[in-house]
C-alpha cells in the first residue's frame, strides 16, 4: 500500500471513531483532488490528508500553502456544483498523520481556510 493511502486509511478510521460519516474518498476533478469528504452533524467537511515520517522539511500542514488552498477551494466549489449541494454548510480541514516505528499520531486541524 502506498504511503499516502496508509495515511488516508488512518484518517478515515480516526474520523469514523469521532462520529464522522465518510461520504467519498479521492474525489478528482480538473481543479485538483480531495482526499476525504465526510459529514459531521450538519456540516460537509472536505479533508486534505498529509502523511509524514518526520518534520525535516516542516510540518505537513505547511505544505497546504496558498496555491494548494486555491486548488482545494476550486475543487470544493466544483464538487458542490456537480452534486447540487450549494446550500450545504462546508469547511476544509487538514489531517496530519505522523508515522513512526509502527505507530502513528493524528493531528486534526479544523477549518484551515
């Protein structure tokens, strides 16, 4: 299994344990990709998952720079349009997954944008 996919699976497990309902994974559009789309109560949550084994090159969330955020917003807008969900409450989160010595740590950062 690819490194990023392991992180996404761990993120899904974390979300489900915390009451989220997974709606879709790996939604792709010309504008970009959304790793996980989930529902938390009455809010549609778009989640970018970043997996790392160390912070040698910075924290995972730091890779969600202004350019990446712009692509995320465009992809979210497209998803809402094609699914006819324009009136939903939405937010964009980042989940950092740190893998080390067959263990992992999850850091959920809500409403990154």
